[in-house]
C-alpha cells in the first residue's frame, strides 16, 4: 500500500490489546504477529510504530494521523528510529532478489541499535516474514532478543509461526491475527466509496462486491489491493476462473471437461514460481470452501468433502515445510480438490 490504512479492518481484539499497552506505555520487548497472509499484520505493526512517534501524539492506533511527515516516513521504511526488514527490504545494499533475510541485515540492525535513541524515544524493529531468517541470521537475532536495549520494541511478523525457530518463539509474546469475518468486509464494501459528478454518493456494485469477497478470502490487504488496482483485479479474476474450471468448480464446467488430464495440463503450463503455486492452492481451497458452505446451506452431508479438505491442507503443509516435489504435490492437491468438487454436478 502506498500509505497506511486509516482504519483497521477487523482485528478488534488485537487492537484493543495494543491500545491498552499504548495507554500504559509499557510493552514486552518482542511480539510475534502471526496469522494468514494479507490480513493486516504489517499494517498494524506500522500503525503501532506510528502511534509511538506520530506528531499528533495519539493514545490509540485509530488516532494515528497517517498524514504527518513521521507517519509517511515510517510507512515508506525511511524513518530513522523504525526499521523494516524482510526479503524485499534490506538495511544493507542488496543487488539480487533474495529468498531469505541474511545475517548482514541483522548485523546492521545490531549496529543501529548500539547507538542511544534520539530523545529517549521508542525504537521499533519490524522483522517481516520472520520465517525467512537464515539460520545464521536467526542465531544472531536471538542474541538481540536475549539482551534487548531500553525502549526497544521488536515486532516479528509471519504467516507460518511453526517455521520460526523455537528458540525465538519462546522469547516473544504471540499475537494471533485471523481472517476477517465476511460480514465485516461486506460492511466495508457497502459503504459509499466516492462522490459522483452529480453529487450522489457511489459505492461498489453488488456483483463486484461478491467477487471481491470471494477473491480476497477474508484478507483485507488483498481486498484493498483489488479495489485500488483494476488490472490486478482482472488478472486475479481470470486466474480464479481458470483454477475453478480446472477442478470443476464453476457451474459451466462439466465433469467430462474437468478431468485429471486437464489438471496435469494446467500444472504443466503454470510458471515454476512459488507465489503462483501458492495462489493456485489458495484459489482451489477457496472454491472447495465455497462449495462446502453451499452444501451446508442446502443441508447436505459434507463429511466426504471435509475429509478431502483436511487432506488438501496436509498437502499444503508438506509443500511449505519439506523438500517435496512442488509440481507433483500441486497435481495431487488439485486432484484432491477435483474429487471434492465433482459430486456437486
């Protein structure tokens, strides 16, 4: 996002907890924000950092102005007392695209923290995608956690807490973020979005709202990206339809047209890219989940589908945590999704 979100979508309990800490002015030295991707963990972390530095001196996250020079610089990752580190953002010069957070970044963070804070203010280090700390970086960061400096706050962010070393997890306070309930996102989308030329308040049309909810899957970060970037939305719509057709998840798809061979052809044509594979898996899971909900609405038995959903989730875990052949695992996962969906027709 180009700027922090003025209001947080969902996560009322987490915001209430952090606001209490802000009111008291006391924090644990480190927190682990964990939960699904794109639900707002980094947004909340940036807002917390802004709340500690914002020129408006807010007492709660919702009162962060998001407009002053401090807030803008924190969001852009260039404020001197707030650091954001992940594979895309480095504290040191990086020429190549990185898969991990290297030890050089943690060494630089240690160097920066060795100086006294300016005017006794809070220093905040946000380690985004903390599961991508290299082994050397994790060991080095552990020493930082064991000897935290005064008024220093670490916020680790991860979609996969089980991949963060236990030695680190045992030294941080966990804060879990979940998918945002559909009704909360529906209410956001139903609000008038802009003023038309004749002065009327305009919102998002109902059919598009439904598709936005389907594609974002309870993730406000994705929802906002789709609203702001029409080209990205069209791309996601096309990809979702291809995945749904491949596993037989669209009414226009017949069993004869959605076969095992179609799945193999689809996977063969897919770029050898981790992000693309993850997106396909998420869309397949979303189609399966929507189908199960429709069956529940019709008061049909869903026991076979629930078993296949569990198997699908197990394959996801294998792909994320082992050296399993990714294309083969994706084929097995989509065949599992196809079996889950095909009884619908």
